[in-house]
């Protein structure tokens, strides 16, 4: 019992740490970071950090609720209720600013999935299982006209819900492999994570960009991010110059890749789970000798 309590506390802390590390990663185009508030007038790095810290209990309770369970209608609705309470905590901490709604959704499902099998599964499997949970319908979801739902109706994109229901393909097929390749190239962790963000921005249909800038802003963002990828990523001189230009471009269009930022935080979380599992494996191997 004590072990489960401390494990859920750890998962909650790890989710918050991932959010803070995403917020602090600098320089991120159009987003809040250590250097500026990007395209946002109503938030700062402080707001992001206050919001992340306020969410620890939400993630801890999601973990506690999910232990030794499997995806089901009942669990989906329990998690949704905790997640909605988390959104209220976020608004209380930020004075009504939407800092992390998309991240509560993605990380909430991933924390739940990780807790279901006590962290024994690799990150990619945790994401697939989180997708199975997301596929159950939340029958208590209040009818509401969100930015995402308007964008989806107008442009026919999948958005945050579709990403989760498909088992987070952009995390499994882009974010985690780019993180690994960048590390294999010997790049500093800051460059590795910025490469992940850019690779996500090159492919994701981010409803956060589309609700302010429409399909055109999304296409411009993707095309510019692809140029950075083709230039060899942010650690190449040309890639770095293009990254600085992309920041100016997004701020001038007044758009923010908040969905890509959420998926970066989610990838950092899954990567930590994988690293912890590897060090536990090495510890057990050492005991055998
Ligand atoms: C399923 C929900 C996520 C609701 O989805 P919906 O699309 O209806 O809602 P939105 O309110 O628009 O939130 C979606 C947020 O998800 C992020 N996102 C966007 N595209 C993608 C994508 N392709 N893949 C993954 N994630 C994506 C993004 O979040 C970031 O942007 C937020 C700021 O958004 P917003 O306020 O609209 O933008 P601003 O420009 O700042 O606004 P203005 O100043 O212009 O007004 C920020 O939070 C980032 O995180 C999207 O915005 C889900 O919320 C839901 O159903 N929840 C119910 C509870 C539940 O079931 N929980 C279970 C798990 S805990
Ligand atoms: N760093 C960031 N800046 C703005 N919106 C975000 N949503 C998630 N992370 C964000």
C-alpha cells in the first residue's frame, strides 16, 4: 500500500517535472520560454510553472485511481472527472488562463496508463494503452464550444482527441525516435528536445495554431519547421538561424504551437519512464553478479 502511494506520488512529480522542463526549454518558437512569452500576452514562464505545480495532485490521484486496472468505460469516466477538476486547479493557479488544458489531457491519459501496469511497460506501449482508454466515450463531457471543436468542424482535423485515440502516433513515431537519434548524434539535451519540438511542429495538425491563424498559418509553420529538419536540425548553423526566424514568423502571425509543446512534455515524461526502467534493469542485473 505504502509502495503504491509513493509510486503514484512519483508519477505525479514526474508529470509536473516534464511540464516544467518543457516550459523552461529555450528558445521555443511562438511559445512561452525563459526568454519571452512568444505569441502569448496573458502568460509568462511563471504562470506556466505555477500551473504545472498546481497539477501534481491531479496526476497523483489519476495514478492512484488507475493501479492494477485495465482500460474500461468506468476508468475513463473516473479519469475524466479528475482531469476536469485539474483544469479548474489550473485556472485557479493562473487566474483563468489556459496554460495546460491539452497537457492535462495527454499526460492524464499517459499517467493513468503507466500506473495500470506499475511502470513495467516501455513508453511506446504506455502510449498505445492510453489510446485504448481514450477511445471510451466520456458520457459526462459537458457540451461546449471549445477552440479545438470549432477548428475540427471547420477544417476536419483530428486534434488532441484524435491524437490520443490513435495511441499518440506523433509521440511514438516522431518525438521518441527523434530524441533517441539526436542523443545518438551526441547533441546536448537542449538541442535534442528542441529537435523533437521542431519535428512535431513539422507534422502535427495543431488546433492551437489553427484557431488563431487558420489552415494557412499551419501550412506555413509546418513548411518552415520541415526546412529546419532538412538543414540537420537546430544544432546546425543554418537550422539555428531558421529556428530564430521561425520564432519571429510565429509571433508576427500571432500563433502558438501549444499542441506540439504538450506532446513534447508528454514525450519527456515517457522518456523518463524508459530511463527509470533501464536503470532499474541495470540495478537488478548488477545484483545477479
Ligand atoms: C479532448 C480535450 C483535449 C478537449 O479537446 P478540444 O479539441 O475540444 O479542446 P481545446 O479546448 O481546444 O483543447 C485542445 C488542446 O489540445 C492541444 N492540442 C491542439 N492540437 C493538438 C494535437 N493535434 N494533438 C495534441 N494536442 C493538441 C492544445 O493545447 C495547448 O493549447 C492550449 C491553449 O489553447 P487555447 O486556449 O485554445 O489557445 P490560446 O491561443 O492560448 O487561446 P486564445 O488566447 O486565443 O483564446 C494550452 O492548454 C496548450 O496545452 C489545444 O488547445 C480534453 O480537454 C477533454 O475532453 N477533457 C475532458 C477531461 C478528460 O477527459 N480528461 C481525461 C484525461 S485527464
Ligand atoms: N511553453 C508553452 N507556451 C505556450 N503554450 C503552451 N502550452 C503548453 N506549453 C506551452
